[in-house]
C-alpha cells in the first residue's frame, strides 16, 4: 500500500455560531499554506448543514507529508486560532474503496 495516497480526515466541532469564521480560517490556511506544501494532493471542506461541524478531507502522498504539514511553522501558527473556534478530532488512513456513479456521458 506504499503507493497509495494517505487520507487525513479532521472533524472540527465548531463553537456555537462560529462555523462561518472557522470555514473562513480553514480556507485561508488551505490557500495560503496547505496547497504550497510538498506531498499535498487535494482538500475538501465539508460544512454540516446544522452549523455545528466542519470536516476537512485531504489527500496526501505520504504520512511523512502529513507530519511535515503538522510541524510547518506556518500551520502551527493557525492551530491556536482553530482551537479558539472548534475542537478537533483527527484520523489518518489509506483508501480501501472509492466508487463514483457513472453517467451516460462517461461511457
């Protein structure tokens, strides 16, 4: 599995009324830092419709790339700002299934 991507999923539980501010901060860190880092492939931010949570789904080339991101001083500077807006749970793993609905135009 060493040739597979590493998936990092972060679940952030926003403080009441802070989801929009959290999303703005996450967009800023993604545009300003994350997408410049070696090993980054993609990021999706998913906002819960109830305003309580945000999921960050990101794909990286290796676990080492994720660890390098977590220790990058530019990212470390964001951590207290994120912590002021939300709690964080994180998991890292490898994809085991990915399916997409095919449409007639895909054939």
